[in-house]
C-alpha cells in the first residue's frame, strides 16, 4: 500500500486534530463493547486528561507545580484515585501523567488510601 495511505490503514479516523476532538466528544459515553479498541482508548485518555486538568485547577496547580509536588503528595493521591475510579487508565499511565514515580508506587498509595477510607467508615 502507498505510504500516504498508512494512517488510514491502521487508524480509526482521518482528519484534523479539531475533527478528532469532535469525534471523541460525540463518542463520550457511547463507546460500548462493539467499538474498536483504539477509539475506546483514545476516548478514555481524553477523559483522563480532562479529569487531570480539572483536579489540577482545583488545587491551583500548573504543570510546573504538578512536577514540583512530591510523588506521594496527597493532592496527587486524590488525582490518582479519581482517575482510577472514573477511567480505565492503567497505573503506569497515571504514574507517568501525574508524575508519581513508578506504577507500583501508585498502587501502594491507592491501596493505603482504600485501607484508611475503610477504617474511617468503620468508626
């Protein structure tokens, strides 16, 4: 196949970045089991990035502040918990995009948070 058709051969859409965002917005909440994996992953990542931005805004953080905060920062732990609860993003993706070190560190933080929450609810 000709080189210029490679993006069409493997992709799920052809068009500008603005067109991609429009497709993702329309697909939000409607990507069921019958949809292609690439569409679903891209929609989930767009949602995760939106949630990350919302949480950073809530904390008054820009990208530099996110990077300055420690990898175990409570704000970062809350962001990670929300991303894990509301998206299908991997621990590795969360660790990289929230600047939290390794995915195992994120897993340990979330496990400790769940344990604290359970203890608090029992009291």
